[in-house]
């Protein structure tokens, strides 16, 4: 699974048009994603963080937690949260996706 996720991420990163903006795509697996993101922001001296979000509803976020929400509460640089177009999971959908 990790190998497939990394390969998908690398393909995605190659397709991004940066318009000459410095982009550092980082793929890292960690038991605590929020801490890993904050650590990488510090290590890279980032000016902006772009995070993908699964589009979970309120019930799913409360039960399962939200990495994006945790990052937003603890980060000191701007964050751009991007939701997949048309993707919105309710509580049952989020649980079934696990």
C-alpha cells in the first residue's frame, strides 16, 4: 500500500504546474500526521502548506479526527486545504473507507 501511495503521489507532484514557484512535495508516513506536517514545515522553512482533505462531514470528523483541522489549529504559516471535487463522505462513508 505504501509503495502505491508513494507512486501516486510522485505522479501527482510531477503534473503540478508551479509557475516558477518553488515546490517541495513531501511524502512521509507517520503515526501522528499533524506532528509530521508541522515538523516538515519547520524543516523546509515553508511559506505555505497545501493539504488535501477527504471532505468528511461533521460527524465523521468528530469521530475520526481531522488532520487538516489539527494542522490549522497548530500551524503558523498559511494553509490551503483542497477538497476533491464532488467528494463528500458522511459518517458511514468515512467508516467504510477505512
